[in-house]
C-alpha cells in the first residue's frame, strides 16, 4: 500500500497568511519531558524586562526563555502517545494593571504533538491568558498538528494565523487583527493497515467551531480542507490464489458558527469554506498462482465516505465590506480495478474478478437559527463532484461454480443482478458502483441576508465516469475459447443523489443584484457496460449483463414554512436543472473477423429516474419581490444497447435491451391564501430528452444464439408549469411549459433469427415483451427508482384472424427474430389554479409546447434462408401519447392588458420540429417459413391531445391588448411492414404476411367555454385550432409461410395495411352567462378551425418474388375528420370578423394482389375487410366498415325492377381496398348571436376539400 500526501487545494484568497521572518537567535526549540506534556508558553515581566518563557507545569521549571525584544518562534516537539497540552498565556503583570509598556513583536508557536493512540490520547494547543495585562503581538501564528482551542481574547495589530491539522475551537472570546486566517488542513499521509492489501483505514477529519466568538479583521478566512490520497496495491492470500486490495477511507470537513458569534471583515472578504477531497486508487492483478477457477482470483473494493458541512446558526452575524462566502465542497475521484488480464504472468490465471466502489457522504451548507449575513455579495454553496472508474476484467481461464459462495457471487446477489429469466448466479467479471450522498443548501434562518450586489445560493452535484469510458465496466472478453470457466461480465451502476436548495424560515432578503437560488445535477459518462467472453457455455441467464440505475434529483424549494420578505424590490429566482446521461451496454466479444464469440445472452437494463423541480410549496410566502422567476429545466440522454453473441445459457431472450425512463420537470407556485405581489412573474418548465434502446443480434459467428432480439423502451416525461395562487404583478406574467422528447426502440435479429414456435403460451411475443418490461420494473424498484407504471399498457402483438376455420377474433404472434416495443408519453401542462386571480400590468401568457418523436424499428433482414435458419419475423410496436394543455383554472380571473393562451407543437431551445413524429417499421428476413401469423408486423398507436382552454366560470378583463387562444397540433405517422429484398427476384426475401396498422386519434381544441366572462376591451382576438396530419401505411407481401415452398399457412392475408384515423379540431367561442354578453374588441376577431390531413395506404405483393404467400392484399382507410368553428356569443368590434372552418383532406388506397392471389376458400371481400378492422385488438373499438355488397344489392334492386337481371354477389378477392372517409365541417353562429363590425367585413365560411 502506498499513501501519498495531498497538498491543500485552496483558492488563493483562502490561503494562510505569510509568516514574519525570525532571526536564529529568536528561535526556541524544546521537547516535552518524558513524564509530562503539560507546557505553558507565557509572557512574563522580569525586572522591567519582557520575557517569553516556556514553562513545565508539572516540574515547575523553565524549559527555555528569551527576552521578548524580537520576533520569536517556539518549536515544541510533543511525545508520542501522551496527552500533550500546550497553553499559550499572553497575560502578564507589570505591576500596573491596564498599562502596556511593552514593545510589540511577532510570535509563532509551532507544535508537533507526535502520534496519538486512537480514542485514548489527544494533544492540544490552547490559548488561555491569565492577565491582568495582555501582550498584543504584532502578529500571532499558532501551528499545531492537533487541536487548537482559543479560550481567551487575542488582539494583534497585523496578522492572526491559526493553523491546525485537526480542529480549531474559539469559545466565546474576541479575536482582532488586521488580517485573519483560521485553517484546518488534514492531509492523510499514513493510515492504519490492518492486513496488508486487505483493509485500509485512511481517515481525515477536520473542523472549526466558532461558538459565541467575535472575529474582526480586514479579511477573514475560516477554512477547513481535509484530503486523502490513497494508492492501494494488491496483496496475496491463500497461497497466492487470491489477490485482494481494499480501500476504506473517510474524509470529513466541518465548520460550525453558532451562538452569538460575530464575524466582521472590515476591509475585504469573509470566507467560510469546508472542502473534502479524496483520491483513491485500488488495483489488483492476479497471476499464474491463481489457479482455482471456483474462487475469486482478484478482488478490488473501495469504500469511501467524504463529507463537507458548513453550519451557520444561532444568532451569528457575518458581515463584510467585500464578499461573504459560505461554501461546502466535496470532491471524490475513485479508481477501482480488478484486472485479470494484467500482470506479467496473468495468462494462466483462472477464477473470478470483482471490482466495487461504494461512495457516500453529504455536502451541506446551512444558514439557520436567526443568523444574518451582509456583504457586497453573498454566496452560500454546496457543491459535490464524484468521478468514478470501476473496472473488472476476467482472467483468461474464467470462473466456475463451487461449493462455497465467492465474493463475486455475494456481490451479484447484493446488487440484484437479475433478468427476466432469473438471477445471475456466477460471473467471471463483476463490477459495481453505488453512489449516494446529497448536496444541500438549507436556509432556515429567521435573520437576514443583505447584499449590495447579488446573492447566490447554489447546490450542485456532478457524477462522472472516466474520460472516454463509462463509470462501471465488467469485461469478460479476456476469457478465451476452450477455457474451463465462463466469461460472463456483469456490471451494475447505481446512484441515488439529490441536489437541493431549500428555504424554510422567515428570512428577510435584500440584494440589489437579485437572488439566484439554484440546484443543479449533472451526470456525464454515467453508466454500466458488460462484455461476454468466450469460455464455457454454462453461463446461466446472461453472458453480459449491464444494469444502470440513475435516480437523480435537482430541487429548488420554498417549503411550506418559508416566509421570505424581499426588501427594495429584490428580484428572486428559484431554479433547478438536471443534465444527465444514463447508459447501459451489454455486448459480446468479437474477434478480428467481427465474429461474435462471447457466450450467452446480452441483457442491458437502464433505469433513468430524474426530477428537476422548482417549487414554491403550499403556504410558502414571498413578499416585497421585484421580478420573480420559478424555473425548472432538464436535459436527459438515455442510451441502452444490447448486442448478442454465441449460444449458451438458459435465457429465453438472448438479446434484450430495456429502458425505463421517467422524467419530471416541474415549476410550480402552489396554493396559498396570500396574493403574491411582484414586479413580474415567470414560471417555466422546460424538458429536452433523448432515449435510445437498441437490441442487435450477432451478424457473424460460428455458433450464433437463436432467439429474439428484443428492445423495450418506456419513456415518460412530464413538464408542468403551474400558478396556483393569486398574483399581482406590475409587468408581464408568463406561465410556460415545454417538452421536446425523442424515444426510439430498435431491434435487429441475429443471422440465425428467432426460435420456431413450440406451441407454449409463455414464449409468445406478448409474453416476452411483458417479461422484459417486468425485469426493468423490478430493477427500478430494487434501485429506488420509478417503474413503468405511468406508461401505457403494452399493445397486443396480434393480428386479425380471418381464417375460414376459426372465423373471428385475433391471433397472437408467437415467434419473431426481432421485436421492438416503444412506449413514449409526454405530458405538458401550463396552467393556473382554480379560482385564482391574475392581475398584470402587461400581458398574461399561459403557453404549453410539446414535441414528441417516437419510433419502433424491428429488422429481421439479417436472417437468411438455409437449413438452420430461424425465424426472421419482425415486430415493431410504437405507442406515442401526448397530452399538451394550456389552461386557466376553473373560476379563475385574468386582469391584464392582454391574454395569450396557447398549446403548440414544438418545444425547447433552438428551432422546434413543428410536427410530432411517429414511426413503426418492421422488416422481415428470409429464414424459416414457420412464422405463425405474420412475418412483418408494424403498429403505431398514436393519441395526441392539444388543448388551450379558458373554462366556464373563468373570467378575463383585458385593457386594450390581444386575446389569443390557440391550439396547434401536427403529426406525421408512418407504419411499414415489409420484407427484405423489395423488388428483388427469387425467393431470398422476407417470409410471412406483412401487417401494418396505424391507429391515430388527435384532439385539437381552442376554446373559450360556455359561461366564461369576457370583460373589458380587446384589440385583436384569435381563437384558433389548426394542424396538419400525415399518415402513411405500407404493407408489402412476404414470401409464403407454412409448409416449405407451399406458399400457404397464413390466415391473415398476405399483406394488410390498415389506417384507422380520427381527427377532431374545434375553435369555440362559448356562450355568455346571459344572451346579451358580448365580446368587445377594436381589431380583428378570428375564430378558425383549419385542418389538413393526408392518408396514403399501400398493400401489395411487389417484394415477394416467386414464393409469395397466398392471401388477399388488403388496404383499408377508415378516416374521420370533425372540424368546427363556433361563435356562440355576441361580438362587437371595429375590425373584421371571421368564423371559418377549413378542411383539406386527401386519402389514397393502393392495393395490388400478389402473384399467387388469395385462397379460393377464403372469406368474402366484405368479411375480410370487416374482420381485418374489427377483429384487430388494437383498433380502438369497433368501427363501421362499408360493404361493397351493399352497392351490389342496391344495384341489383334497381336492375331487377327495370330489367329482371342481377349482378353476382361479391366473393373472395385477391386485392381488397376500402377507402372510407367521414368529414364533418362546421362553421357555426349560434341562434340569436350577433356579429357586429363597424370597420370590417363579417365572414362565416365552411370550406371542405376531400380528395380520394
């Protein structure tokens, strides 16, 4: 083991003061007597001459003395294992009390206490002066390896410097100097080694306590810096079989200022800072002597606690003419490696490797009691940073199971290393990281914070992996083919960390530069990565298992007990920000030829649970403010990736990537009985997120695993901005919420594809997706995160069954080579509470913006035909849900110049994408023909609600500004079910029927509801619901499935493209409370609902070559557009009045029969079409499907009456197309409503254009 000293990392403004010079004749060197460590350094007055004497209190004799006519330095060497006590007594008696005839010089006492016995002996240096007169040195420097305790007043004319390696306490006395520094610096340079390499206790603790103390100087620094620098190398045990390195260390820095303490920096800055720094490196490397595969060959463990705490309480007063800084800082850098591939002779090593890092400890700055701070600027901060590199690399021989549980097996159990198939029992490389410990600034004082400039209150936490890597890596790739042991890699990376700023007391705050209270949390390269090696095949449930769980919070809070009084119109900002990356990657080792050689399933589970919230809680009070900002932001990136390897183990699903991501971004001004009065108010919640989930089977290899590649993503984000109390502002009031989220799930089958159906219910696609979702939920629960329960239920991977034998119902998809299921959900709300009164001297804006890009892509094209080819079927299911609302609360009132109430598409910074994007693409490969009911299955389920609402019982009173109530929603939806090899000839194309289904439901509403009150006079009025929607549905028939080359066996139709689309748009001016209620304006009044939609559906057999499946090509559009512009109250204005409803809709249905057409005993065309729609479990409910037979019947009835001849009934068809659209377009002025314009035209129009 190697310990290295760590130099104090202090800012220049916080450094110790420069010491005076000492002539050789002015230096006293003494050692404590062997029998006693009780020594006094005292000033005495002997025959009119001042003397500095070192006195042995036990022996009653002088150890040394010098005439005090020069600067004097006293060096005292204490005795080991004694309770040395050094007392500095600056009192003296010259016979005339109260006089000071002595000339002042500088004094330095440097005390080295020697070694202590932990818990038994402790040295100290104390200042206790007996008087009656007191020596006022020019400067006083006290340096001690042990505690310094000040129990008497100290007054110097120049510098006062107290430096300890353990603690300083100033108890109820006054310290006065021109400049002052109190510093505790504890830098570990040794520790207690219990057993070489096995355990290390390296502990650094330092503290300063100011209890009822008074400190006065031009500049004052109160600094504690503790640090540990540990480099632990391995040691050998059990006859060199086992290499172990364990680091256990603590670093704790603390400052307490309490009682009636007064700290006054009369000419500069006052800095109170506690910092803890840990650098820990722990490394093990097994060698050829590690030759038992059922034992751990290498264990590296780091257990680190690092904390920093500053507490200002009591009735303390901290003042400065310059900056006042109260800061806690905490930095940990930990490297923990168990490297089975390192070392000169590691080539023959066998056994498991374990690397683990556990980090805890809080970072906190508190201002409580009735303490007060005053300065040119004030900063109260608590900032932590943890950088971690945990790596375990397997031995070449790998690991085997044995009779005795190893440390690696124990850690797998403790860390809940499990998949949908059960617990992972054994791994060749186990790496885990657990991080906890919050960063907090807590302001609860009943005193005041007063600054001539700005006040900054900040909590920050950073989590980071090594540059160019990720935090936790388990690499089994070092284990070679033919090894006795397995090469499983298991990496588990977790953090549960909060950054918080919180106000909870009755505090008076004044700052000319405003108050910024901010909590930030940042994670970089935070994740888990696991790689499977070659080795044996008894790998259990996974060859590579990567589990990441990031539970992170950034919170800026005014709790319910907070009562902030802001003086002088101080601006107040309460802000939170999360910027996070979460990654989980499980992969197989590949050789130089890109062949996958890692054995076993690859499973990556990624739990990302983030909350960014800026909250003024229920009952919290804020008075006297200038501009008030409540701002919550988040930017989250989630990446989950699994890449498959060789066959081996017991996993049902050989490649699984699972994402459970939940993000809340909340800016809320919660309820209170008091009205908030301010110069202006901004409440903002803004979220940006990207989530990518990828499962990819091996493309090359001699023994590729057969089975599905499955990607499951549950991504739920909520952005909410809320004002739930009455507000009066002199300027503008804005409540805005936005989300821009991208979520993709992608899967790619291996070259061997999926297993054929064995007839069991447990391995159907629905059961497999459910099992993987459950595995993700279990990991979320065990790691303290939220599960996927907020997301929608999994849609059914089932098709409509139109088989003539079974008649009706749906058929589950039993087998697939690639499955992608993406559940994406965005909720955005900008709102005011019920019965709240908003009064503004400018415009009130309530705006929500949402933009969701969600897609699922499943690709079975890597599966080629051949004797051992598996299933190349592909299933892509995408669920996109958006709830985007901007609203005034029921019974709420807005009194302002103008009101903007908008729910829009597009969010975040930069140029928004003005359309929600939804996609599901499934591409089947060749492979086996035993594909059950579908070769390609693509499903989009889209539900988008966009509402801007002024509800009934709400009221506005506008003074000449615009009234804008707008809802803008646009979507693009694409479902493609296609075989590989579109347009190719021959049989090397995707096998099985292709089914593509789009179920789209959008509601876009801009409404002033019936019963809302519209007082005052507006300029322009816009009530508008608009948007454009494009739906594309494509199904290309695949090759025949069932009996080889028969082209039959598919009972769902060879190619089915189905679009069930419903759009509702409403622009509504509701009725008043009485018939005479009138909207009064001076400009233009526009009530507009404008809708554009396009649906293109294609079902064809172009891509199937010569072995196309038998069955109908079916293309169906069931479209409904309901568009309304309604005026139901009187309007009087000086400009134009427009009530307009516009529809521009187009629908194209292209259906082409396959070369083999449909079976002659198939269903009739009408039955086929109806079954495809209404037997589909994802259709959103029963639909009316027009029947071609109805037209025949009508024609026959007419023909019979005229000529007695009839046409035959509609029977079996090879190409079935249904293009059915219902358009309701209404521009309405209700009965008894008058529209009066004194200076423009009045136009009421409904325009519909339908192109089919």
